[in-house]
């Protein structure tokens, strides 16, 4: 379980140059934040930052924005990047529901969802990050030919995510029910903290890559 309250976490986050403190004010202005016109990729629910930082190292010509709701979790990512600065990474502490208020139409090239909260109760389905409600938000900010990648070890959540695609106007580009035994989809795979833990326990990792219908 994530620790949601760590004394001083908000103060440390508030002082970090890698955290955007007025994200809604940056809508449409992300090239100014990074000082270039490189593509922008985002991870929603980035946790402690391992995935986004390793991905940013591997792709210095792409700008990455990590979104995390909980200060105590974001704190870990801030501590990491302060020790190993990356000019193409920025963080935001906010709820994912506001993502369309932070990025302009077609401003994002790729979206990553990694081991998202499953929100197992039916009444909370629309809070799930791969839900049709969130897919509608992603549709607004993603480039026409952009794609979304989702990984999880929760089969029920994954099956739910697959069922949401057609009514939301998306389609599968690639899919696997056992990522670590799929040679094609494992190429270039960067693991999250959760992925390393779950896969070491023998749990299969599910992944899809999706695009809007009629695209890609």
C-alpha cells in the first residue's frame, strides 16, 4: 500500500525545479518549458518514476511529463531526479481527471499507463484510467496518429480495458497476455517497479498498444 502522507513531502516537491507547479498555465506552452519542440510523451500514474526516467534516458530527443496524484509517491521520483538530473523530464502532482486541462489538443504524442489502480468496485469503473471516460480525455490531447500503451498484472482490469475500446472509438494495434514471453512486444521494454516485482513472482504481465479507430 502506498504511503500517502510523509512529513515535508509537499515542501520538497514545491521547491523542485523538475515539478511544474502551475500545470494548467502551461497548456499549449510545453515547448517553452523544455526549450525545444521535441515530441511530448506522458505517463499517468507514474509512481516512483523509474519507468519514465529510464525511458527518458533511452530517448533524449523526446520530452516526458510524469503525472502522479500522491505527494509521498512523487517525492521518491523527485529525490531520484535531483540526484540524476534529466533535462527532458518534468513532473506534475495532480489528479489524472484534469489531464485535458494541462495539455492542448493533439499536444501529446504518446500516453503510458502502467499498473494503474484497478478500482475494483463496479461503481468506481469510470475512475479506472483505461475506462471509456478517460479514453475520451486522452482523445482530446493525443496527436491524430498518437498511441496509448497500457500494462498491468490485473487480468480483470485488463479485460475491462479491452471491452472499453470499441465503444470509445479505439482499436488494438498490439496486445499480449504474457508480455515477458512475447518476443516482439518485449523489444525495448522498460520495467516499472511493480512490473519487476510481479513478474519475479511469476505473474503474467498484460499489455496493449491502442490507437483511435481509423488510425495507425
